[in-house]
């Protein structure tokens, strides 16, 4: 394990290192686009020559600042994101030339209205269903509008050739990440879920995708080399847990810690910004705008109704990763995921015949004791 932690730490430190890198890129004259969701097509942003910077707030540091404008009973991710913007404690936001949001929930939509008074803002209009010609044309028109906005904002021309180049690059990144995630199919897995998440989260902040791809391949090879040499960081008796639901941030690592300190191991993340973001490739044989529309519309987000893609993908993951139980993490006031949790619970328990538990939490530490007790009892039941 001597080499592995070093590579894990490189991804773990990616956000902090990116603070310095983003200033260097800005000083070099690069345009910076702050993004809040995976529905903003990275390929289009990158084809404009701009650098994408991830802005979602994942901890409680600025929640109190945000509550001067936003209601207290709002999703902590929205409050954290807004708080980091108005306090300018986030270098990514500070150096952003424009922001790209999306209509995945009402709380974020209204937050974007407030942020648009501070910075140039483009909001991707997301259909409420992934099905049908009308939904397809609606989202496609949004991509075309984004493309035109970027061209005007940065005085550039986004060509089909540039889009195809970025599509191929992003596909290679997705494939490299899928290979790394897929190592957790082994029994026992060659890495803890905590380390797995550090790599997943770190990729959000690495602007040099070519380097990131090579680093992912290196950590994959190092992990398997150690594993084949008998280094097994996870017990063969550890219960294999799939985590689904809302995005996980620094403050919700408490759920992972509770699982892995009580006899479990997280082998897969189906939550937002988890493995499902890398599950779909863009068809490189098609017109780039059409291919991007098809790919992003299949995103299994709870804002979609019906969200059959999520059920289909969950079924695949449960089988492939030999899951013993499912933990769904719901951020307080995230009504879309909270309401959908009923369907997820029924599917996991009835269709897959597996134990399921829902954890509703926020970015505070007030529920640590209760959280640990519930997770411990859940894993003991397995």
C-alpha cells in the first residue's frame, strides 16, 4: 500500500491544488465557466476554449451566510453553493467569467436568479421527462442556445470538429473512470469506498483531462498490482454497500465513515456525481449536437419523471457489484429525491430482495450519533 495512498492523496488534494491552477489559467487569459450540475454539457463548454470549474458547495461553512437571503429549510447544497458565491470564499466562483446552471430543482432555479445579478448566468432548461420528441427537441435547443451564448460571450466559433474532439476526450475519461470503479466488483474490493470517492470527487476539479486520464490509469494499475501481491485493505467479511441518492460532499462523508467503521464497504456510488455520470458515452458516429442531446437526456436524475433510467441502472449495479444492501442518502428539503425514494425502496426490497435504508441528513454534525447507530444496526442485520 506504499504507493496507493500517494495517488489517492493526489486526487484528494485536487480541489485545493485547483485553486492555484485556476488563477494561473486566468492569468494566462483563459475563460472560466462555473458549473453547478452534470446536465451542463462539458464538451460544449470545453469546445469554446473555456475551462469548467465545479461550484457546488459541499459543506456547511457558508450555510449561515446564505441564510441571510435563503430560507433555513432549504437544501444544504443550495445554501452552501450560494454562500460560497456571495462571500467569494470559493476561488472557482471568484475567477469565473460566467456561470452555467440548470433547472433540475425549483430551489436552484430561484438561487440562479439571485446569482444572475452578480455574474453572467446561463441556465440550461431541462425537460421534465427524458421521453418523447418534444423533450428531445427542448433539450437540444438548450444546447444550441448555450453554444450560441458561449460564442457571443467569448467571441469564438464552436465548430463540429472541436465538439467531436472534446466528445472523444470526455469519452476516454469516462472509460478510464469506469475501469477504475469496476475494480470494486472484486471480492473483496481492492480499495475502500472512502478512497474510491476521493478519486471520483477529485476528477471534478482537474482541468487537464489528458493528465487526469493517465493518472486514473496509473492508480488503476497500482491498485491491481498491490491487490495481486496480497494487499487487501478490505475484509472479505465486509458487507458490500451501494450508496444512492443526493450528491455526497465533504460534510456527508460521515455516512461513508459510518458504513465502513461498522463492518461495511461502499463498492459503488449511484448518487449524483457518482459512477452514473460516467456510465453513458456519447455516440461519436453521430452529429455532435444530436449525440450530446441523446447522452445527457439519459441522465438518471430524480428531476425526470418517470425516472426509469435510474431503476435500470440500479438493477445493473446491484447485480454487477454483488451488493448486500442499499443506503440512500437524502439531503434535507431535496423533495425530488425524497419522494422518489419510495420507488427506490420498493424496487430494492421487492424486485431485488435486498435490505434498504434511507438516511435523511444535512451538512451539520448534529446527527452523528443517531446516524452511526442506524447504520450499525443496518449492517448487523445483513
